[in-house]
């Protein structure tokens, strides 16, 4: 395994902000994109962390993604809306859409917004947690570039199409679920390549349809769906919402952040529920605390020290990494230094 270097999150965030500002983004947008990447690392999701910083810059520089756009509503009927992102940065478009959905849910109890012509937005839980912190329940689905074959097929066509739910939990860290529909997020295979590691044979097939432990072969091949045909079916459902319903691209027409030159065409779909429209927020929070306590009180299986609820591990990682620094693989640090040199910036130290 490649050695890692620990870097303070503020250093990485400031560097990322400078990077995206130099790439042409406005200060608020640059800071937001940098924060989404650093926050993913804080949660322990390094597959979606600063490793991706050069990828998004390359897409801006090629013109595949626009550094600054003004999203507009193609459909606007109070609790239902369709937002056109005009090929802007997915992080900025999704953050804007979620804030809008929260505002409308507070007025109407519920809001659904479909987003078309956006881009890859990083970690879905970053945005559903916006809703949780606002006293709401948030749902977000997105589509992605082809990662797996339709169940029983041999051609890579269906994205991993991640989705997330988040809700407040009173005095506890929010309940938050963020998952792709493949056996593993593709970014984790890229991370294994960065670290010089192999991957489990259950993660992916090479382009000949044979299980592989080589991350390079896995990236070129097909990732396995989680739970067999069930993961494939759920992934199709998310593409139906994020791609077909939104009026954005779907299946093989979606381009991922790994490709520097083609427009993304990614679409998203979000729902926000105002908890106070269903019951008093303090009652919900108390019930969530009791619900989570009930789950965690189950006797542990052999070799298990603690039962976790969704989002708890990320919350613990966040505290630990803020105190001790984020572990960055040497290959990722080398990529960041190269990016700094190309943009005339001082690399993070």
C-alpha cells in the first residue's frame, strides 16, 4: 500500500478554492466545489475527495463544463420544478436546487425538483444533509456514465446512479444514506489504483467478462451490480427519475467526470419533505433518537464491537480527520502538486 500524508482540511479547502477560482469559477462557487471534495475526505469517502480535483478542472478547461452559469427553471409550479443547469458545475447546480427545494418544502410541505443538463456533483449526501440540517428529510438521485451491463448482458450501459436519503436525528448525528447501485462506487476502484492496491474479485469484470483484481482492468471493464439483478433494477429506476423524467441524458449518453472533453448530460431528481408538516420537529427528533437507540441496543454478533446506523461512521470520521488531518495518498498529492504547477499556485503542504 502506498504511503499517505496527513494534511489539515483547511489547507486542502483553501487550495481547492484557489484552484477553481484560477479555473474561472466565482469565489462562492470555487469555495463550494472545494468544500464538497474536502468534506468527502473528512467523511472517509476518499473516492470522492480531493483525488477528483484535477478531473473537474480538466472539464472546465476543455469547455465540457462551464465555470459559471445561471441555472433557469423550465418548469416552475410551486412544489414541482424542472431546473436547467446549462452544463454548469454539478456541485453548484445541485446546491442551488436543494436550497430551492428546501424553501419550497417549507411553504408547501413537500417539493420535487428535477435537474437537467448538470454534471457530476460528487457525494450525494452533501446535498441531502442540507435538507436534514434545515429540519427536513431529503432525497436525491442522479445518473452516471455507464459502469455495468444490463443484468444478463455483456455491454457496459447502465450507470451506478447513486442516491441518498438524510434526516435529522435530534442530539445525534443525522441519519444519512448514500449509496451507488454497483457492488462498489467506481471512485473506490480509482482510489485503489492511486494507492497501488488490488481490488476484490467480486467488484468488477474485465472487458472479457472475467472477474479481475486489477483496478486498471476493472476501470476498463464492468463493475458488478450490488445484490445481483436487484442493484441493476434500482439503478434503472434512478436513471428513470434523474435522466428520463428530468429531460436530461440517460444510459450511455451520460459522460462521467473521468472524461475531460465531452459534456456530461447528467440529470438529478430530489424530493424534500418538511417534517413540521407531518409532526412537530421536536417530536420527530425525539422519535429518531429512540429509533436509533433501539437499533444500536441489539446484541452484537460475534466479533462486532458496535452497531452503527447510516451516517454514524461518517460523523465519527469527520471528527477524527478534523483533529488529525486527512490522509492523502502520495499519488494524489503528486497530482495536486502537478495541478498547482500548471495553474501557477503553491501546492498544499
